[in-house]
C-alpha cells in the first residue's frame, strides 16, 4: 500500500467471503485499478461500508480509480482515489473512521459538523451520525482508516482505568500541524511504513509489532484529539495506589521486551494514563515509554558486551523489544556514541 450531481448511485451489501479477500500483511494490497465506477464501488463498499457513490458535475466515469487496502486486527487501512470528482454517502458508519488526504481535498460531514479534509487536516468520523463526503476532489487521494469500535472503546477504558458504557463522539477536524496532531501522524506513518515494507521487522515479531502499532495509533487518537471524553481523560486524578510507578517498573524489569501501549501501563499501575505519565515525569523526568527505551538499550548493550561469534545485533535487539532495526541503531548510537555492531565487534575481539 504505497503512499504517496450524481449520475449514478447504488448501495451494495458486503459479504464475509468478500471481506476475507482483503490482503493480510505482506501480501499484495492493491485491490482495484479501474475506469469503471461499478467495479470501484463494489471494491470500496466491500472493504469499508455500503455507500451511495456517484459523480459531481458532468463526469460519468472514474479516471484510473485506485484502491489498496489491508485488514489488521483493529484497523482496516486503505488508500483510495477516484480520479474524478465524486460524492460518497455511507450514512451511519457504525464505527469510528479517520480519513487523511495525501493530496487534494475532500469535503467531509459527520452529523452537524462539516470541514474540508486536506493533507494538513484529517477527518475523524464517529458512529451514530450521518456521514457524507459531498465532494471528493478529482486529485484527492486519501488514507482511509476504519477503526474497530470495541477496540477503540477498550483502549479508552484502559486509559481511564474504568469500563466505558457510553459512545465517544470525536471532533470532526484533526489538525495535523499542531504538536499533538503531528505526534499522531508520526504513529500513522510508522504503521504505514511497516505495512509497506514488512521486511524491516523480524518475521517472528511482525504480527505483535503491528498489533502494538495499531493499538498505539488508536490510543494516540484518544489522547491527542478532542472527543466527548477528553475532559475526563485529561483531568487530574488522585493516586489510588502509592505503588503505581513501582508496579510498572517491576513489569519492565520482568518483561522488558513486550510491547506496551500507554493504556497497558495504566492498567498495570491501576491508575489513569495521564496520572501515570505525570508520576513518571515527576520522578524520572521522562514518560514511561522513554524510560523503557533506555532500559532496553542498556540491556542490549550489556548483552552485546558479553557477545561472541554466535551473537547477532538483530537477534539481541529483537529480544529486548526493538522491532525496527534502523530506528534501534539510531537510538543506540545516540545513547552510547557508537553503533551496536561496533560494540559487538569490540567484544568479540576481546575474547580472542
């Protein structure tokens, strides 16, 4: 999935057999390249939602319309372009969804909210509201992210430290130029780069790493974007357990190589995510994720210094929870002033 007035409408129902044809990680993700609206509509409706789709203006056909998609555990991620001005009306999506234009603009409506999605402003749709895209520009290409409803609500429950029994309503417009929006976009880019080139991640850890990135992207949306539960999520919380930080430290020491979202750590600590982050910042001057990264880097260095001819940098990094060797190597060199391979070579020389 590489990044870079209505003339005809129709609503198609999807089937389980059709959905099963969506590629998994590592398979070809291009589902459709066509000039035929019916073919493109069928593919788009199969992957995402049954929708009325037609043209704006006098056009009567799509122009090199393209759809690629991959189905994950909590997300279905697609890249879509019509090549002609189009109108898409799926109604109530029944779940949460984000559109991030790579180029062009798309007028987006969800209930009473309306905005124009651009590469600087994503659109975040909520269930139980009528969704419609009155104008999808001819030059617009979007990353389309369908989010599992139960998965999102489960992440919020972990962040808050309590069950969720109400629906969450997001602000439609997500400004990607703010620090918070940029952080969420960086998570999305990390997930997309992993899907584009799964070889960057060791095969045994690929599924777990992608699962972690999915959950981190969902948690990031809840933390970095405004919604109906943001006030509670951001409110100061009393520390219900004086040992909250120690519980997380014990978990890090016990299983340092596991992939933790901030919601996972909040559940381990028994407090809300914001309170946990504040406690770590107050005590260590850094958030839990940075503390864990330093712990892992120290662990890798310890193992490499004791390494021999049978030791590999990749295997050692993977054991300590680093699933992207390029980013790991950069972090290692930043911390220790040398590459991990240099550390290992020096250790091997000392054994001779």
